[in-house]
C-alpha cells in the first residue's frame, strides 16, 4: 500500500490545464486552472504552443499543491489525462517543438485526407485502426509538419525528431527527455496504431510518410511511465507518472461505464459520445469510430465513439465573437427570456461537422430567424445545438451497434447547465445522469493510476465511495420531440457540402 496521502491529477484539455489534488477518499481537495491561447492563423487552422502548455502544467500543479497546503513529499503520483489527437513534433536535442501543436480541430489536412480517400486508402486505415480518414486524427497533422516546416529533412536524417500527442510531449518534458511513451488510448487516435495487434503499423506509417522511429512506446494506462526529473516541477522529489489516458476514455472510466452498452458524453469544447463494447473491437461504420477504451494490466477494453467537433466552444463563440453575453449568469438570465428557440437553429460547423456527417467542408449557420428573433433566441439555439448533436450521435451508435442506450452519463463543463441536461433528456427520450463531480476525466485517470501504484488497493475500493448523481427524465411528448428533430435536420442539410458537385 502506498503510504503517501495525495494524487496530483492533471487534466490537459483543449481550453486549458487543470490540476486536482485528490485524497484517499477520492475527494478533490483543491483545484487550479490555467488557460492557454489558441490561434487560428488561417480559415480552419487551429494551433497551440506546446511550451506554454507544459509551463501551464507546472503552474497549475504548483498552485494546486500550494492551495492544498501540502508539500511535494505528500504526492504519491502524478496522473495525466489529455486532449487527444493534437499533434506535436519536437527536436530531442534542443527540447523544443519544431512547430506549434496542431490541434485536433484543425482542418488544414482536409485535402490531404481527401486525396488518400480518392486513392482508395480509407478501407485499409479503417480495418486496422477503426478510424476513418479525416483531418481530425494525428497522422495527417504530423505529415503536414514534416512536409511544410523548413529543415525537417535534415533533422530526420540526423535522428533528432520525435512525434507524439500531448501526453507524450508532457511525459518527455517531465522526465527531462528520458521517456518517450504514450498509452493505448492516445495511440489509437493517431491513424497509425493497429488496434488488433496493439502495435504501430509500418504500412500505415509508410502511407502517411511518418517514420515509425519517431513514435513513442505504447503502454497500459496504469503503468508507471517514468518519474519527474525536471527540477522545476518537484525539486528533488521524483514523483511517478501514471494514469495516462485520453480525456474521453478517462471520462468513460470515471463514469463507471464498465458494462457493455454503458455510454457517456463529455460536454467540453467538443463532445465525445463513447460506449463500452467489451474486449473485442466492433467494426464501426457510417461516421462512428472504433476506439480503445483503456488498457489496464495489459488487458484492453474497446469502445465505439461518435465525435462532435464543436459543442461547448459554440457558447464561447456566441459570447466572444458575437458579444451576446459576458458571463454565464448573464446567459442564464437571457435564456429565461426565451424558453423556446421558436424555430431558430444554430449549426456550429466552424471546423466542419463530425459524427454522423463527417463533413470537413461544412460551415456554420444560423437558420429560422425572423424579425422578432432576439439575442436570447440565438443563445438558446447555441445551447440546444449541443444536445441536438449528442442526440444524433446516440441514434447513430444505437443503429450501428444494435444496443439500446439505457441511460447517458454526462460530464464536462457544459453538463453543469441544468437546462441543457433537461433538454438532452427530452430529445433522447431517455434518462440522463450527471455526476456531482464535473472533472470525471482527471478523476478517471486518477482512479486508474491510483490503483496502479497501490494508492488504492483495488478499483472496488474507489467504486464504493459515495458518488452523488443528478438524474434528468424526459418531460416532452414524442410528437414535440419529432418537430424539434425535424427542424434540426433541415438546418443540418443546409450546411452540408461534401456531396455537392
């Protein structure tokens, strides 16, 4: 049994970095959040600074530890959950990235992926990785960096380059360049990892022209990946790094979706709807992707996933770009003025559409406005667009897996909005269950890592802790639901572009 008192759980998300101090009761003692900048240098391009992200990990960790009033010696382990698919390449000699991190939302490789599709490569990619050919995933982003940044050929020839997702970058920096590793969940989102053999696939690496030698070692989420060596992190204390897992999979685990057919939705910048399908992968079609849910003690559990590119970020756009509200309290007050959107729909295809449409060329639209439309209607349409997209995703999962959803477990920042959760239940016609703990991604990684290092003796010890849930049940007639859905479908059709000549 590990005799130290706390875990440090890092949640490196698309919008910022959060550090939690978690005690042996599974309670969050304190938290600290630091946001980072996201840049949009061209239409559809999305970038972040890996150095800023790493510095923010250290800053948020120090602030959380200080706030908890504990010393570094009390930290049993550091766990990490991260935004997935965001791609980094760095120079192992200088310790610096060769280009900004290309964020999962970025669409700069849409034409490259379309060319691969036209060449007939998609079936090969899907059969091995469970993923479709889409700029969402990491491989095409790495290919872009290698092909567009000056000096890459010389650095490749000299063996100076390493590639990874954000977890790999953080582990490498934390260990002072001693460990280049990732876990099964993050590897499975790159388009280069064979989810059947559980290895990097040489044929796919050749397809994307990403040398296999650049890629990290792949390990189970509960392994010890290394120890902190950066003296600016914990000084002389070498803290084990474990519980490495992509944020959506971590939320699935944190939501205790351990049985086949259990599903969760993480309401973040985008939204991932993920369903546990057991110890064998399911061939996903029609906009679904297969995924590795987690790897624990070398045993892999699989899931199917529907990915929504823009959900909570839509509210940020309405606030920041349109200036329709400044605070969430102001948003709530305006929503009271418009209890119904009155036929206004906002389709947030700012960076294309994910499941079930997977149209990289779709663009955002507000439809159904009239002279009486107010900013309150537009704000409500933005909020409800999140629920409509999740409803589309759940219907797709049910149709493709032939497994009926019994309930949807919800987490993430936007799940705090009771009106959104109630509307979600109304649309689905099913129970929606929200944990009292919003931070289920970092808690999922903490649970996995904590059991892995003996902080807890078993998962049963964690699972038996109190967990309070808020339950929402549908309150509208099916006929009204059908009207809402029909209006949404019309709005969606108006923005689709991939089938246009």
